[in-house]
């Protein structure tokens, strides 16, 4: 099961695996850079992320975000259980 973790300005949506916080394993948290100018990060997320494109009606579409741009927007941190 996935939960909406973050919506990018271009409409792409990052879904996060709900089991990320309750699987009993070491936590690998990540956050997405909300604003490149201010370097503001969204709330930390745990679990696997899945980026999906979205249209105005909420339907799925092809992802608009370039994989290299996404890699620059994601910051990882670790926290043990």
C-alpha cells in the first residue's frame, strides 16, 4: 500500500510505501527538496518511493521529472531503530 508523500510542481507525485516505518528494520529516511532556491526539504519520508506522473483529473500519466533532476532533489539520512 502506498501513501502520497510529495507532489512536485509539474504534477508528478511521489508515493511512499506505508510499511517504511513499521517493518522493524533500520530506517533509511529521505526528503525531497521543495524549493531549489531556499533548500527547504519536505518532511522526512521512510520506505520505498515511486514517482508517477499525474494529470489535472488525478489520473496517472508519464513522469515529467528527469531522473537526474530527481536525484538532485532527494536527500538521504539514516536513523536506526
